[in-house]
C-alpha cells in the first residue's frame, strides 16, 4: 500500500482539468479535446495501481483517506474502496477514456463545455464509489445529476428538455427519501460512517422504512420495473457519450447502492422483502425483454435491454437471502450480480457506441431506415454482430458469465426463478438478433445506406478495446471474481446476522 | 497422451481461423485456405493418433483441467479436457470431415467474395466443436454448444444479402436457444444437486441420487434424475433437430453447401447425440426420460422422412433425410443403445457428408440451381459425382455391406429387443422408416442423374464434372461410407471400445444382447441382414422409386392428385412453421406491443408518471389563484378569517 492519496487524486484531477478546459474558452476546440483526453487517460493510469496494489485477501477498506469535513455533524471526507467498489472505479475510468474518444468529432457545439461537464461527471461517479461517509456519498450521488442534466439538456436530441426533466425529477424523487433515511440513521447512531451505520441495531419496522427509502433511490437509478420509464427517454435524447456513461456506469450506482447500503444496514428487512424485489427483477427480465423486442428505435431497444439485464443484478443480490435461508451458493449469486454489472458496462457502452456510429452518419436511429449496412460497413458490422451476441449472453463473452452465475444460483433458491430468468436466453437473443438482421444484413436498403463509410481508425479502436474486454472477461473471469471474493464473503457474513 | 497434444488439437483450428479472419486480405485466398487447411490437418492427424493410442491401449483416459475459469464460494468451475474413446472417436470424425470440407470449399466457394471469411468460419467451427466434445465439464460443454451455434448462425447467413438466408440463420439461432433454455435449466439442476459441473465428480455421486425428487409444482414430486435428463435432452432436441425443435434444420440449407455437409449433417447436429451418450450414466437412471427420448426420436425418424419424399430442392431432400437419421440415433439413445447411436453417428457423418458434398457438386454443375425438376441425366456429365452419390445412397439406405447397413440394422434390432415403454411403437417407426428412406433417396438419384435431361440449353452446354478439389473429398468420403461399418462394428459395438465412456445398466443393455445372441462377425451379419425385414423394406422402396422415376413418372403426379390432402400436409411440413410463425413468434411480438403500448407507455408512463406531474400542475393552478398579488385580496381573507376566528370562540 502506498501513502499516496490515489482516490482523492482520481476524484479531483478531472474536476481541475474541467476548470482548465473551461478556461480555454470556446475557440480552442482542438485543445479542449486534447486536454480532456489527457485528463481521462491520466485518471485511468492513476486507477491502475488500485488494481495492481489491491489486497484481495481482506474485506477492509483500502486506500483509505479520512479528513473531518463538517465536524459539528460528524461528517467526514472519508474515502476508501473494497473489492466491490474497486472494479466499478476502474470501470469508470476505463469507460471514460473511451467516451472522450467517441465524442471526439461528434460534439461540435461548445466542445469545451461538453468536455468539462463530462470530466466533472466522471469525478462524481468515482466519488460515489469511493465515499465511505454516507453524506459524502449523497453529495456525489446528487451532484452527478447536474453534469448529466446538462449533457442531455444541451447536447441532446429534439425532445431533450422533456427527457432531462424527467430524468432529474425521477432520480431526485428517489434520492430525497435516501436523505431522510440517512438523517434518521444519524439520529440513531450519531454517525455518517457507512461501516458504522451498518452496526446500528434497528427493529424490523425501522429497517422496513429505511429499506424502502433506500430502495426508491436505488431502484430508480438502476432502474427497476416499474420506475424505469425515465431511462428509455433519457437514452434516446442523450448524445452518444451521454448514453454510454449512463448505461455503462450510472446504472451501476443503483446496484452498488443496494450492496453498500440496503444489504448491510437493513439485512432483516431486505430478507423479508427479498421476494418482492425478486419478483420485480423477474418482471424486468421477462416483461422488459418482450418490450425490447418490439422497439423501433435502436437506442430504445438497447435501453430496454439494459433494464432487462439489470434485472439480473437485483435478482442476484436478493436471491442471496433465499440462499442464506436454504443453504446454496450465495457467493455465486452476489458475485454474479457484480460480474453482470461490469460486463454490462462494457457491452451496453459498445452497443450505444455502435448506434452512435450509425447515427452520426445517417441521423436516424429508427431500425426501419437501415438494412444491409454490412455491404458498406463490413468492419462495423462485425463489431455490431459481436456485441449483439454478447448482449444475448453468448458463452465466451462477458455477457454470459453474470447471467450464468445468477441463473445457476437462483435455481437453488427456486426452480421458477431460474425458469423465468433463463427466458432471457430466448428473449435476449430475439431482440438482439432481430435488430441485427434488420439493420446489418440484407440488401442495401436505401441510397443513404449505400453512401455509408466504414468506421474510422478512432472508432474501431474504441470498439476493439471494448471487444477485448468483453472477450477477456468471458474467457477468464477469475481475476474479477478474485478481487471481490473476500469482500463478498464479508457482506454475506453481515447479512446473515439478524439485527433484530 | 499429453496436455500439449490436446491443446494443439483444440487450438490449432482457432489459430487458423484467427489468421484467415483477421489477415485474410493480406495473405490472400490461397494463403487463407492453406493456413486453415494446415491447421485442421494438424488437428486431424493428432486426433487420429490419439484415437489409435486409445485403441492400442497405449494411452489411457485423459481427464485434466487446463485452467480455473472461476472459483466462486465453494464451487470451482474449470476449463479442461476429458479424452476417452468416445471423445477420441468424435474428435477424429469431426476433424476428418472438417478437413474434407475445407478442401472441397476451395472448389465450391472459388468465386465467392467472402472466400477468406468462409475459411475462417469453418475453422472456428472446428475449434468450437472440438471444445464441445473434449470438455470434461458442463460449463465448457455449454460454451462449445453455443459457440457451434454461433458459427452455424454466421454460416447459414453467410450470403447476407439473401433475405431467406438471414431469416433462416436467425430462426436457427432462436430455435436452438429454446433448446438451450432447457439445457441451461438442466445444468442449473446439476449444479444444485451435485454442487459441481465436473463430469466425473457428478457421475461419482450419482448412486446417492437415485431416489431424490424435485418439486416443481407444490405438492408434486418428480424424480430429480428424470428432470435433469429431460432438461438436458431438450438441449439435444434443439441442436440435433428433434421434433418439434427440428424446424430450423431444413431452412439452414440456405447456407453454402459445404457447411450443410459439415455442420448441418456430419458434426454439429450430432452434438445432442454425443451429449446424451456422454451423460449416459444420468440417463440410465431414468426409464421415463429414456422413453421420452425414444419416442421423440421415433417421431422424427418417421415423419421427417416422409417430408423428404415431396421435396424438390436437392439439398432439402438430404436435409430431411438428416432429420430422419438423427431420429434413428435418438431412438438408439432411448433404448439405451448408446454405442449404436454413436456408431450410426459415425457412419452417418461420412455418408451424409458425402451426399451433401455430392449434391453440392451437382449444384456447381447446375450453376447454383437446386431444383431437381430441372435436372436429370447428369450421370454422363459427372461420373465421379454420380458414382460417389450412389455409394452414399446405398450406405444411407442400408444396403447390406455398406456402412449404414450395420449401424441402422443394429438400431432397428436394438429397438426390437428393448422392453422400454413404447419401444414397439418406435420399432414400427424405425422399421418403416427404412422403406421411406429408400424411396426418397433413390428418387433423388433418379431425378438428378437418370432420366431425361430437363435443364435449359445454356446450363446443358456448360455441364461438366467438378474440379478435383471437389471430387477428391467425395472419393475420400466414399471409402469410409463403404468400409467403415464392416471394419469397426465389432470393436465399437461388441468389443467394449466405448465402455470407458458409456455406461449402460445390465438389464438395459440390448446391444450386448445382440452381440451375444445374434452377432457372429461382420460377414455373417451381412448375410443375416439379407434375410431380414429391413432389407426387404429397403428393396421395396428401391423398387417403387425405380418403377416410378425410371419407368412411369405419371404415377407420382397421379399420386399427388389422389392424395392431395396428405401431399399438402407434407408440403406444409405438418404446419410446424406456420404455427410457430403465427402463434409463437407472432404471439410474442403482439404481447410485447401490448405491454409496451398499454402497460409501459399508457399506464406507467402516461397515467402514473406524467399523470402525477399533471396533477401537481393542476393543483398548483388552483392554489396559484390565491397568490394574486393584490393587497385587498389578502386583506379580505384576513378580515374574514379574523371574524370567523372570533365568531367561533365567542359562540
């Protein structure tokens, strides 16, 4: 372990860079891009030691930093990461670089502001995963909305105002209840330290209230059925880079929130209500899967597919309670949920980038406007088919790993859980491949398609990097499981013990 | 046997595929086919060496993990190889047929712009198939299982401009996914029951599980082993195209012919047969599951064969014959004659690949026309194709002495001897299937090679035998189609060659019974076959086909008119496709639309989300009225309130 404050550096470097970029002014676009690239690459490089020097043998927080912030309320600037947070931090820095690269030429209006907003967003997201103080977490959680609000609201599509307000109010609505819960917990325990909050004894009734407060915040974020309707709109209107970050990272904050807050703080209520969350998750897999199938807009289709895939995350997390009671592979369920989050980060990012590539050329996202793209963009088509297959959970890609683990473990809880979850094998393939068939294959459908040019070196680089990540995680997921193993075991210990 | 050899066998085609796939343009057409052919040849030679080593007793069964895929909780999931007689046999068949197809492709795809891509795909397929058969655990089996499905998808849709092809590949993948759904549930059940996905660890625990039950519906207890066996078999029904999941295979003929031979006849579609044989210890524990397997197979063997009689597309006839033959193998599995299923799998791989490649040779000569009603009399233009197709047909129809005779007769005999529930029905199906097989097979030969030349003049002028890269594989496949049955029936079926892999309960072992009571060497088996019912049925089919298609073609037309409803039923393939299209695919899309428009858009988003926003808007409109900004409004409200307040208190 080093005495360098890696986490602070990670969080604040992009913010400083953002101000620097803003200072460049609107004229120097090239410099703004370069600067943003540099900032995100350096952030990525700084995050590498987090993985290299991570001690996978302990569940304790690592790279910890703690400074008093508001001492009257015992609020601290307290950072740290464990095996659950670390992969998500690295995912964030990794995806951010690719996103900057993907926005390189696409964003033409106010480039410096876009890049600045984007870097701030990155900071806030890293902050969320690193915060060990609930108030600090809350601040990052809310602050993150602002740059995203701007990214969709300024650089978004024609219906962007509706979409941003919907996105904002939805998320805000959820998180307000989380704030109330945190204040209540502070009044009970006098601390905002997340680890200490988890130690506060609570009655089942208290836990239930708190559970629902957290649940609203995280269920909206991830998003779960039936509070998911903001996501398709936000995705459709967001610029490609916005969609990528939204799908690849922001949704994960919901899943992370369940693991960091709901489970350890309200284990008994979570256990009581696991059936309810599992039901919602399975609805997400089946119902949303069916809805994804009939979408006409590619981005909407992928957005619904995201919701459906996130169903596996919540399913894996809450199936754990059934497995603790029955005795099953609890680790597999929780680790499956985590793997699914990371994998979805890669795959959804890639799919949104693919749609972005097409949109930049044709300025339409409607499936029916395409057809026979493979004839003019063979390299792109190869990537698109690959990522669609990963999205359909093809073994050998990361998309398979998490779903496989969650399906296997949910069978141990209840046959019907596995039965419904496994339907994704059919639905996921159906919506992914039907889209591919209509967009990529066939004769050249229109004059516009015949004019298409294949992806540039920059675009193929971004997609190739993601493809390698997807393949690596599919062929050899052990390194990822390895870093989270002990932290997940620790979490299982926490939730196995009743607080009542 | 060493790990290194096995790694080379498995990975060599992958390397070939990567080189041809990524650097195909740089190394050119010749470079691409050389590198992939070399890589598959290496696998083939080493596979045969491994097989020989196992036969000689030089090698023992190999079971070792390559690397740990993941360790989660107490469960360790690995990638590893299990190479025993069954695997070695499959490896040899797969790599040999693949090699033949690679060579053949040079001729068949000669002018195709996707030449390099094609070679890359078929090498990738070989890798995936090897991973499937060499696996020592369910995880890797599932990987190979889906990976071959992926390559099948890519190859059926190889000509991506063809609307029928890109529909067929999606259909193939999705129908297979339905099977895989069952397969995955089966694997999950294995995980739950045994806590491991390693074959040997699962099999070792089996005896304790004979009486275990699983409750799917509250209050109903099912045998766990029956459940697992049937769930796994549903996977096999997808991959090995058993009714009602067979619908994708005829459509897969939209792909180039070499892959019809390799993937959709010789290797991939037999993965289900292989898997059930591999899982024989599990299946043996459930008579119910085996009866189910047998009846599904019998249905497929008989009814899919019937459709073959009315098809005019040369490849589709062979495709339906493949369905029917896969049905035979499945029946064999169902009567616990696993070794007979594997034996038929092997002979079928050779003669069916031969028939497909022969059909492909005809298609090349016909300038990519596949309709048999425009062929005829081709024997004088393409002699090698003609002869080898005859050999393949004689093998398929089970002419005594040819390879198919041995394997098919054993299956029929085994079904006859079996006392499994429903075996008499299956026996009738496989018996009369022989007649049907002969009928459609000779019909194909006659319509193509004999009789009047019905093609147009332009085609006729260009008719010629295919180049040597096409005919060489035909000849090389014709040899085992004749001889492999004769040579290997004794060791494979009765010599206990597969006994290290296949486990049969003594009371179920019909193959052993045949060996002890009826089998006295291959020669006498042939002589015996000449006196048996299947032979006469095949002869009847041959005679009928000869009479109709050589002498009196009008009979066929009259029959078509007389038996119109039956003919239509067969033409419509019993309505499976229409039903699936209309009710399953159509139903799901309608349901999706319904949920989207009504539930998601109108109810959740419209009524609740935007509705609540509108409600806030409305309420605030009302309250906004109070904040008019006029002082006298406020003064009035104050005055009224004061009066009311005082009034309430005074009174």
